[in-house]
């Protein structure tokens, strides 16, 4: 785990995003455990409360479940949920502003699509 935290956003949110990416990339697989909050705190040198808050975000999103006395596990379907979330984020962050700007420049939809295809 070589996470690089920045100071521009809360660490617990960044931790949740790093763990999401690790799930998406198969580092933590569905129905398999993720490291404990204690282990994450020690390895990443984070406050245990911060680590717990980050992992709890994944629990709230239905990506990880607590199995009492056993640990935290990636739920079945977590990869698809993360993909859907990231795709929607991509649309909101990139596609919608792109379309808005294209409209302001009077670029027709077909022209925009052609340009995207040429650059894909």
C-alpha cells in the first residue's frame, strides 16, 4: 500500500477512494477480506479514528461489510457498484462540461462525436 495523501481533501475520504481503487483493480477481491482498520492505521501511519471513518464510508456505500469477529470483507457486486459510481462521476465532471462548452461554441453533436471518436 503506497498511498499518497494530499492536503486538499479529508484523509478519510482519500483513504476510501484508494481502497475503492484497490477493489476495482482486484487487489482486494469480492468476498475476500481487506486489511483491518488497525493494520491500515499502522501501515499508513494514520490515526485509527481516521482509518475507521474511511472504511465506514465503504460500509455505508455497500462495498464492504463487517463480519463480526472475522473482519471486513468486500461484498459481491462491489466492483460493478464502483464502476457505476466512477462512470457517473466521469459524466458529471467531464462529459457535461464538455457538452456545455461545445454548445456555447456552436459545435454540433455529430461534430463533437466525430471529434471524440478521432481522439479515442
